[in-house]
């Protein structure tokens, strides 16, 4: 309701032409030659975005397992593009690696290492729970969490910018992509 009120009081705000949303919904999938889980679809989309000169791409789909024969070409297109960011899901309120089995494991580049003499009080804690298949994690330009924790009334309103894990800091997927875009 506050968001609606904000728009009513302030009117429409300008939208940056540099941000474009590409949506593949069920209707779209019925009109193209690929099946829903065919990695060739995503490899082709990434190749086209590269030809269009897109600087950063945020993909909000998890690919934890790839059983198709085209997984290698998908990972290769991601690596060639050099600007593709994928999500990971973290378990909340834990940095205990022994209680959570990560599937699949993440490369070292997924974590931010921030040296600080101050404790990370107030920063959400968690441990990686689900990520993409290993070759895709390695080929990506960055990984970021998509966790959102409910407020006391049960409504999801916010996404933490950073989540502290036993292996390092995981930024939100949006923050990771924005940092890449802004160099």
C-alpha cells in the first residue's frame, strides 16, 4: 500500500532505457522450437543478447541439474558472454557448514571477502543451499542470492543486500549484477 501511495503522490517516475526485461513465459515457450528445460534455448538467448551489446545480464532461473546433452554449449555461451549472473538460494540463519549440504558447490569467485575490524552485526547469516550445476557456476560472471525473509507479519518486503556465510559474503543477485554493470 505504501508503494501504491508513493506512486500516487509522486506520479510515474522515468524508467531507464538501459534496463530491459526479457520474459519467457508459458505462452512464449509454446511458440518456439525448444522445450522448457532445453539449455539450447538459454544458450541462444545469451548469444543474441551478446550480439545486441548487452553489458550485464541477470538470469532469475536456477539450473541445479542439467541432464541434457547441450549443457556444455550452454556453459560455453555463458563463459563467452562474460556478463551473465545466476542466482543461488541460501538457508537462513546459519553459517554452520556441517548442517547444510550445498548442491552443487560454488567456486571461490562466488564469495566476496570483506576485511573489517567491526563485527557483521545486523547482516543476515546463511549458508548456500541450492545453486546451478557446477559448470554453469564456474562459467558465470557472478552469483548472487535471491533470498527474501518475511517481516514479523509474514509479508516479504525486502531482500538483504548481503548474506554472511562461513565461506564469505554472498551479495544479492541484483547487487552483484549492478556492480558488474557499473564496473
